[in-house]
């Protein structure tokens, strides 16, 4: 049950930010990024404020266009986007061996779409960790509607310094979320701490691939657009993520860029060269309709000032993601399954 109406979108823009302050929040967010003179160190230092502003501003657009699960997926020929997203979530649950009675943590859970799907699929109890108040309020309501409010819940907190005791969870996962961390090793170390010995952590990470050339100006521009449009302090390489996991203490069971052998390109829903009825809002014409609608709602005062600018930088992000995918310099699904040793020694 995702937001589907224009008025739902209009009233959601800004999240918990006072509607009169949305435009200034947009301006502050943009200043963090290189396209507007910002730098990586500033983004990392102020990552909590930057990411919170981003999700206050962007969540309603995500839910309006994407549904409840804000992520891409490995996709088979003949498979719909929705089917591939569900299978992508089920795959992760199966890799972790989730089953009834396990206590599971979803790190950076968004509004809880994957959390609800995985909880139903595996009959587990899942806690979603999120530092954005607006997304948590949406998640709680959607859990209630789905009938999962007695088994699944949300905790507001920063994944760089979690409030949970050591050795709390039987399994931990993250879906395209820990890319927001200013320091990958520090984030993975916290996950390591709250995971029980002998248990596993699995994730899909946003990464630059081995094809990315930091000296190539086109590559750098694409990377900057992805960071701006997705609230990221920096997009790390797959090698950097793997090394950070090892430094945090994890044993690597297996890892792979699942985009490398996806029969259908992961960025297809955002590709302006194609048309789709099932994911109409993500197509070029669908995005044009949304942009026009947002502009009109802002003009008549139903949507807060600054809404159109949010729509604009999200479109720029989509362009960066598609180009990153086409050039194979970026992946949103670097998958890894790692285990916390039974003994730290």
C-alpha cells in the first residue's frame, strides 16, 4: 500500500520539516554536494543531517514512484519489476537462513517494505533501524495495515552508534542502505558488535566497480550525480567495501556483483529510451507527468516551495544511475554474505 495520489505526494514532501522551511532545506542539502561547491569531507562530517534532509525531502517521491521497497533488483527475462524486487528480498533471507524464532535486524530499513516482505516470507521478527523520523512514522502505519505491528517494529537510531547491547541479533541485513555511512568499516564494526557470534550479515551495497576511473571526468560527473541525487557522502568501490568488512572482523563466505550477470539490466526501470505500463511513473513520460504535477501543486500552494527542485535533483540522480549502469562503472547490488566468528581470537 504505497502512496498513489498527487495530494499524498504533495503533503509528504518535506517529511517532518516545517513546510515553510522545505526550500531552505533543499538549498542546505544541495550545498553538501560537489555540483554546488560542496566536498566529500563536509558530507562525511555532516552525514546525519544530510541524510535526514534527503529522506525528508525524497521519501514521498520514492514511495509515489517506486512503492514500499526502495531498491533495485537482479531480474530475469519475463519477470516484472515487482516480482524481481520480491525475489531479491527472498534471496537475501534464504542466504541468511532466516526461520521462525530468529531475531533479525534490518539496518537502514526505509519505510519497511523489505522488512515486511522478509518477515512474512521467513516468519521472523524483524527490527528496522532508521534515523529518519518521517520514514519511521510511515513504516509504523504500513506495519499496522499489513498486520505486522505485533511482530515487527522500528527503532530510531544511527547505524554508526547503535543503542543495542552486544550480541543481540541472530541475523543482520542491509539493502542499499549502508552506502550512506561516512565510514564503511565503522558501520560494519557496529553491525559486528550487535550480531551474535557465529551468525551472519548480508547486504546489497552501492559501489563503484573496477571499471570506474577516478581520473575520467565523465566517470567523476556520473559519480557526483549519483551522490547528489541519493544522499550519499561517497560511493566506495567494491574492493573498499570488502576490505572494510575484513577489517571489522568478519569472515567472508561469498561476495559478488549480482548486476554483472543480471539477464535484464537493473537500471531498466529508469531508462528513458523505453516505455512501461507496469512502472509508468519511472519512465521518461511518467517522470515528465510527475514533474509537471509537482510544479502545478507547488504553484497553487498545495506542495511546499522547493518541491520542484527535489523532483529535479532526483531526475538528475536517475540519469546518473542509468549512465553508471550503461558504462558498468556503478552497481547497486554488490552482494556479500559474511559471518562473525564464534571467537574473536
